[in-house]
């Protein structure tokens, strides 16, 4: 069976997930939000009181089950889609996802999820690392202010209070961290 893979990369708040969901729905493809997986790992590590800077503390990933159902992330049988969208998770996910061990284990899972399926996958390193042979690759971005406004609106819709100024600062810090991390940094080479 011939399948199609679509990779969408870009920085936080650029609209990757929104576009990926629409494309997946339009074509009847499976949508895989890789950022949600890293967020879920961050949530689980925090629940386990793991020191997030300790790369060797993430062996639990091997026993963690991930699945997507109707666009929602299910981790170990629990729908965590809303729990992973807090500021606490957002402010710690870049650190967790920068660890080689975490990336290696998670990328393997992402590739397995994409096997023999028509998929739309979004993230930071999909086009050059997770699905380097994807049929279509896109890199979405927007200026910091636009991305902060999007996050601010999303926060309001979820019932979270936030500050537009603080969100802008968080996005700038996250962009710097994500583009300068040692393992699989955010890069426009994702769409080459």
C-alpha cells in the first residue's frame, strides 16, 4: 500500500498544528502532533518528580504508551491533550526535548506511528530528522508578536490567564533554545 507523509515544521505558535489538523482532516490522514508527545513526557516527568535537567532520568519513556484518537493524545490510557497545554509545561518542554535520550526514544516512536499510514506530522525536526523522506515538507513561521497573539487567544479559549508581553518573552526564549540545542535543532533545512 502506498502512503503519503506530510511534514510541517516551524517555531512555537506559528500555526503548525492548526494547519496540520486542517490538512489531515481534508485528506482523511492521521494527524500526529509530535510536540504534544514531548509535552506529555514533560508532564509525566513532572508528575514523577524527576529532575528535568537529568537526561538519564527519562528511561520511563520505554514503558510509556502513546496513541492518537480523534486528534487527541492518549498517554498510558489517559487523554492528556488539555493537561499538556499549561504554561508550566510550555516553559519546561524545550529543556526536556533537548535531551538526546528523550529525542532518540521519541523520534523512534514517531516513526513507528507514521508507518504504513497517510500522515501529517508537525514539529521542529520532522522534515529532516523524523520523516526525512516525507513526500511534502513545509516550514511555517510568523513574527514573534503574531505568534504571541495566537498563544494569548488560545490561552483565553482554554481559560488560562496570560500576559501578551510575557508570552512574547517566552516565545523569544523558546526560539533561542530550540534553534541552538545540540540535538535536532529547529531549522529551515527541515523542508529541504
